[in-house]
C-alpha cells in the first residue's frame, strides 16, 4: 500500500491510487492539527532540508510547520545567505548538504526540472515545492483536499481555473491532478496567457469567463503576476479585472454552493474583489490550513520505511 | 494463514465483553467518570460494544472514541510496508477521566506503548486502564492488561485473529498458524 512514487516531482503521471492515498492520509493529519498538542513523533530524528532558491513565505512556512508537526528537524536554506551567491553549482550544493546526512529535500527553484535533476545527485527523497513554470504539486494536492472536504468527492466535479494560466505552475499541477481524479477542468484567461497545447493536459480552454463558469462547482482564480504586465500580454489591469476578475455581481449569478479558491497571494481588487475573497463562498484560508496537512502526508509517505 | 482452533464463538465473545463491562464498573462505580477509547481497527468495534453495555447497565450514554497509533509506532524506520494512517476521533475531553483503552489482542505491548504516547497528546486522564479480549503473553515491554477476556499461550508462528460482524459478517476469535510464504 505504499506510494508508487519515490519523489514528488509533479502530478503528471501520478496515479489515482497515489493521489487518493495522499489525500486520505492528509485527512488524518488534519485531525492532528486540531488537537491541543498538534504534534506527532512520527519523523523524529529525520532531517529535512528546505532548499528555497526562490522567494516564498507561505509555502516555506507551511513545509516547515509540517516538518515540525511531524517532529522532524528542518534545515532552512535560502539563496541570499548561501554559497550559491558565491557561485557554487547546484550539484555541489546538493552533494555538500547530503554529506551532512539528511533524509529529505524540499526544493523550490526558478528553473523547471531542478527537482528532477536533484534526484540524480542524492539518494534522499525529493519534494518539489515549485519549479519554474513546471509544477507545484503540493499546492494542487491541497486544492483537491479542500474541494473534497466541501463536496465529499472529486470525480465528476467541474472546475474553472481562471487567470494567467500560462505562467502558473499551480494551474498545471491542478490540471494534471484533477483530470487524473476524474474532474472536469476548464482553463480560462486572455488568449495570450493560455497554454499553447491544452489538449496535452487533457483540459478545455476558453477565453470567455462566462463559458468557463457555466455549471462550475469550483472557481479558482490565479494571481495576476503584475511583474508580467510590462511584457504586453494584456492591455491593462482594468480591462483584465473587467473580463477575468471575480466580483460580487458575477459571484451572485453563480449557483449557491459554488466554492471560490485562490492559491495566494491575492491581488485584492484585481483577480478577486475583496468582498468575494472574504465571503462565505471562499475557502482560501481552508486551503492554507489544509496545506500543512497535505505536506505532512507527503513527507510521511515519502519518508517511511526502507524507501527513504 | 490457516485456522487452527476456535477460541471463542459469538456467545463466548459476548459473555467475555459482558464480564469485562461489569469488571470495569466494579472498579469505576461512577460511569460518568469513564471514557472508552478503542484502538484501530478491531479494538474500535469492541470498544463500541463495551460502551453500549455499560450505557445500558448504568442508564447513561457513553460514546467510544477511536485512536489510531500509526503516527506513534516505533518501527516507522524499519517497516517494510507502510501502514495506512487511519482516523483518530476522541469526541470527549480525556483530562481527569478514567480512560478505558480497548484493543483486541495484547502481545508484545508495543501498540499499547504507542497508544499511551498518543493519549499523552490529548491530555492527562486520571487513570488509563487497559481492556483486551485476548492476552497472548510474550510481552516485550512492561505492560499488562487490567481486564482480559482470555489468556492464550501461543507460539511465534501463531496469531490470534478476531472476526467481527461489522466487517467479517460474524463474531469469532481464532488461533491461526502462519504458513510458509505468509
């Protein structure tokens, strides 16, 4: 019954059984987080390195908390204070850290494929915490956990993922994971911000928000990466907000049991109106809580027994 | 694994649970101070039955809690196959109560050790008492049961298996023998 995968590099190619096992295990860890003493001794004595080559508050804190809740020892690494700044290569960094006897590596990097590269430099289990425009698998897992909590199932649900899909590793991981779990995924955004080959992902694509929202059970807004506005991919933030932002008027036209999600950080008043983000339809803070439980489950399942 | 001997049929099993329920009340006359917690998975069914029997005897309403000790096992590093993490749900405050921990089989004592550590994270009961249907003897830790259905001396290549209506369609307790390849 263990996971078929030895590393979590992405959700592409991960089986339905593996995703289900991670989500079931995460539900049990969710219960641990509700206790007075929300900590279990499971990974006592294990060292987990958090290798963050790219900025992150939420994901890094979430992983670190998950590690502490499992009684593992986290070791934090960020580029600005490390010898990467002195020009050390990725392989050397990894091999040096490994020589300190570590058990698992959580890595975030601006370049796609770095987690996969690291599996060839070390025997430790690797968990991808976001690599370039490629994948962010734990985010997609926590999204699916949150949806399953609300609806009691995943299969057959319809999800609209709206925004800058092209630059979103969250959208990509969700597309892989959700289609594996039998969900119906529609990606929506300005044509310039949609992927070129959506059929490879097994999803539908549209530039009309109305069409994406039709019969949707879940609407997930993506962060508009404001730093990309200079690239001329969309005319103006105001026009983007009009066409692809979710405000109260649009929300009220949707079915009563619609669930609004956002991977954060939110640009309030652009992709998501403030009163929508704080409405009872929003599960954004549940996503954050579930993120710790999902990461505990991933670390537990990858760190166990002989396969570590 | 093959069935070697029937240790208890449905009637014997029920009688053992009735006796254990009475013994629990003998030692803890005030049922309001009691909390029953069953260990995943078979202990849960036994705990529910004991809770129902005590509730009927004392005209009160006891609900059995559920404890999964997977996260507290001491063989996580060595385990060849990973045990599935199951649900823990203790719907009452365990601080200050007389907590009856229920499991089907007491053998090495390692599961009970893990359970004691797990309960520690939920609070500080006044007492923790252990009720088991079968005591297999052969302990690896200084742990004993307060309430025992039956004591069975077994060999290393044997196992005790409980069947319950809720899962297996019948109530029975079997001595099993491991066969080559098990």
